[in-house]
C-alpha cells in the first residue's frame, strides 16, 4: 500500500512519522531528516513538484519513504549539492518497499523521461537491491560515479591520531600554527542560537570575502545564505548546529559551519577571508576543530562533499557514491540513454583522466 504526497501542507504533517522511520532505518543521517528536507524545500523547491512516496504495511504503518521530487520531467531525490548524499528511508525489508516505489513510477511513466537518483552511498543496503530491481524491469540503466566523500573514524585520542598522519603533513601543520601564534588569535565555538543573527552575519561577511565568491553567481550565493537561515530555523530546537570562527587580532577571518547529529559531525560549509590567505586560516581552524572532536565522545567526523586534497591529508577513508539513471523503455529513452551515458558520460571521464595526468605531470616536474 502506498500514499503519494504532492502538496506541501501534507508534507508538513509527516514530521514525526518521517523521523521515526529514519531512526529505525540503517541509514540514519542528518541529510535525510525531516528538518533538512523542510529547509531545503523552502529554498530550492520553488519550481519543483513534491513526489514523496510512502510505503505502508497492512496495518497502515509507514515502512519506507521515497523522498522524491519531479522537475522538468525528471524524477530525482530531494537533493542538490548542499547535501552530501541521498537515499531511500526504509525501516523494513528493502525489496518490497523498493518494488512498490518502482511499481508506482512504472505505472506513472507518462510523468517522466528520466529517473536520476544522485549520490546513493554504495555501502547502503538499499543500493544493490535497487540496481537488481531496475535491471529486472529492463529499463535502460546507467550507473555513474558519484561523490567520494572523506570521513574520519574517531576511535583513539588526538595525539595518536595526529601522529598517524604523514610526517610532512604534521610538519606543515606545526609551521602553520607557529606562524599564526606570533599574532593574537583565538578560535571560538558557537552553539547557542540566542545570538543567531550576529554569528550568521559574521559567517556571511567572511563568505563574501572568500575566493569562492568569485566563482559563484550572485543568485547562487543568495540562495546559499537563505538555506543557512532556513536550516537554522528548522533545527533551532535540536541544537545540532556548531559554528567555529577563527579570529586574528580581534577580527573574524575564517569559519566552519557544522551539524552534530547524534554521534556524527557533518562539515557543511567553510570559508576564509582571502586577504589573510598567507596565514592558511582554514588549516589553523581545522587543526583546532579536529583536536576538540577527538575529546568529545563522537564516533565519526564526516568531511562531506568531494575528496579535495586538503581533506584527504586528514584521512585515507572515503565513501563512494553512485548516480543511478533510468531511462524509458522506448525509442526516446534509448536515444537519451546513448547520448547521456554512452557518449557524454564517457567523454567526461576521458577528460577527467587527462586532467589527472596533467596534474601528475606538474607534480613530477615540481619534485625534480
């Protein structure tokens, strides 16, 4: 038995049941909470249609949630790059739940041309089941590489962990700390929402002076700030938010915006004032934050996003994700599949490969 939620007011009524199912599932994460979804939809859902599918057992109890949306004839997760991953929320046997979801989408195939499920963790118990069912339905299926997100398991003390890092990295870290230590500096941690406007104003000011700002469209930056504000409202009572700020000579020059959900920290956003780039403010802040988290009873620090070089200096661990694309079983679907997957995706991987070779060559020449 299924129920399909397409109206926002009906979606709001799912708050308690949504998180109850999530807590019983195997993939409990802040990115799948109702609070996250609600904040995301308020900011990014303006031109999209909700398509949340609830799967229920014979007693009417929800056993699975498909957090989907419809946009320009594409079915996808309620997701964009602000989330590190997405998945189905299932607290029972995954196969009948996913069969019900796929069955609904198959019956309503006139609504969509492509189903694109972005960044499902490959370690998710739903992942192999989903692929098996899609292959069984004989859809045109493309499995693309998704994010490779670094994370740190917090199992031992800080000293032991830091000593496990490469010698060159430890030396560089100490040099960076010694350089900024010649000046008056401090690291502050903000968890109290009573001065929410003040600390968020600081965050937005630093972001406005970041090198990343030059790469963003003004509209994207505005939406990003709106999302942070909406997320803060949604989680105000949860006290998940942690903001870290590095001050130099009394001036805020860098920050990191994190969420603490249960025993995991999620690193969502970070920026620094480009004027102070010579001090490596991001590295200074990272060092202080890491040291604190190793004494805070946490299980994991999820660095989120891509496996950027500066993140991989802290860990060898990363989660692989996949993007599953399903195309209609008709001529149009076949043409779309061949163009999107067999041509464009293949070319993209070739270009990435050559870009990697160029980076290796530059590194080799520098080391000579």
